[in-house]
């Protein structure tokens, strides 16, 4: 099952804010594609997500904190046991700096559970992206907050 993300062309940028580089948006787009794509191989999915982060990267979700490649690689172990589908739609981006290395975002999370529930919740996230030693943009920090459902 493939995913197609079209949120970025419709995303609202804060007035008079610097633009976030497309290479940084590509990393973010791939992150959301991976976390929203159902898989039977959570280990492979986790390793793909870990590859988007710096070696000492941190991902904080409402349920857990994952630090470094090993923990990030195991971060998807139970994700699809309770879900049929997940979709993160990024609605607004708020860059913090001129280089677009740090920003906040607002979005909507839609999840369909195996028990038949469909739920939507607003989310906010803080993101930091830095280039690795090969000058490839990688996630340094990602922290999400989700409203109560």
C-alpha cells in the first residue's frame, strides 16, 4: 500500500518567515511516509526510520522516547499490532531560523484501529534537522504532542 503526501504544497507558512529548504522537507516527508505505511516487518521499518536520524538523534512521542540508532530501530515494534492505517497531515510550519534547521509544525493525525475505531487528533511537533558528515540532512530531534482523542 503506497502513500502519497501532498500536504507541503498546501501547507501554510507563517507570514514573513524564512522558507524551509526542500531537502529538509524531503526528510520530513520520508519520515511521515515511513511511520504511516503499514508493514509486517517492523524491524526493517524501524531501521529505515533510524536511518533518517543522526546517530545520536532523539524521537519523543506521546508514548515513548527513543534515543540513538538502536532504540530508533526498535521504535516500530508494536505500532501496527493495533492499527490498520495512520495518516499525518502537516497543516502549518513555523521556521525558527533562517536556515530552516529548526521549526514547529501543526497537523492532523487520522488513525483507523483494528477494533473498528476511527480517530482524529491534532498534533504539534518540534523538529531539528542537521547535516551529517556527508552534508546529508538528518533528523536530530523530533518531539510530538497529540491532543486527547
